[in-house]
C-alpha cells in the first residue's frame, strides 16, 4: 500500500497513535495504536483495526463486543506519524468498561473523576 | 503530583500520547507526547507542554510561534495511558506548516491529499 508506506512507523517501534473521533458528534472515543498491517486492514475492511501492545497481535475493535468502528474518513498529520479517523461507533459504547468514550475520567481539583454514566453494562457484553 | 503518578507512563518508555482538541469546535488539532514532567507542567501552567522525541526535551507549544494552547479540560482514558485535552488555540493555526490543524491531509482514493487551505504563512512566524 502506497499510503501505508508514506506513514512514519519508525518513531515508535513500528506503531503510530490512531485517534478515533465520532464523525457525527466530534467526540474523541478512544486512542489505539496501529502498525502498518493494522492500518492496511483498516483501509481495506473499513473497520478500525489496531495492534494490541499487551497481546502482541492485531485486533479489530468490536471483534468480541460487536461494537465496531466504521471508518468514515482518515486523516494524517504534518509529520505523518499519527492518524485521525472519523468513525461511526456501532453499539452503545466504545469503552470496554461500559462508557460511550474511553475518556470518561476528567481532572477535577487535582484528581481524576468519572464524569459521565455508563452507556451499557460491560458484563453483559464481555462475560460469557 | 498524585494525578501524574496515576497515569501509566510505562507502556511507551515514559511517554503518553496527548490529543489536543479545540474546546469550541471539537476539531482535533494535534497529537503530541508527554512525559510525567510535561504533564505536570501542563497542569501547573495551564499551557500544553510536550516532550519532544526529536529534540529530547520539554517544549511548551507556542514557545517560538506564540501559538500556545490554553488548557480548558483534561481527560484520561480507561487505561490511563493517554490524555485528551480540550484547548483554546491562540493564534491563527496550530500546525508549524501553517494550517489550523496538523491533520490537514486526508486519504482520498488511496493517496494523501491536502484537504484545506493554510491559515497563515509559516515563514512569517518561524523564520527569523
């Protein structure tokens, strides 16, 4: 993929941060990492696919929960070492902890405070 | 700083990605990296401060251009290994290449295309 090759994966051991933003509301939903293969899969399938640093393998967001991210637009920055994807989030929430966005903690008076209610019960989705 | 210590800087050699989002428009302006010291400076000063991987030192965004990012809100994600800052961008553009956002390239038919006009002339700001 020509577009894959033009991204700079060298600064971060083969990875680039990938910001997922709701295409309708503008809310930032999550940040993951992609290697070249994950980026290529994302472009080819139209579903956001990441490289899991903890599991050391590719994972399509939603492969367990069904909460896939449908890609609407892909942008990169001046240094081509980060991508920003506008997505449509399928399902009630992106975060595996049950929230609409993974960014549900806000700094308030020097401490992290949960700033919203859960959008779904994660046990109903992730526990079998 | 208690809040600094609760962030997970270990996954990425002391760094976390820091997403800058315009507090008024919701546009993602840039993504940088912070180490614990940069995060602490950001909280203390109210201006977004990063760790430059290429220069291996802290830099306050706007220290050369004057285009500082005034912090309005700080959030972190479920894994506490990324931060999302809502900011007010001072000056005409965040990107050192003259654009309002660093994400001025969009994937179109398999190639990166510049998707907007410059907001200012970078030579007038960065060249002395």
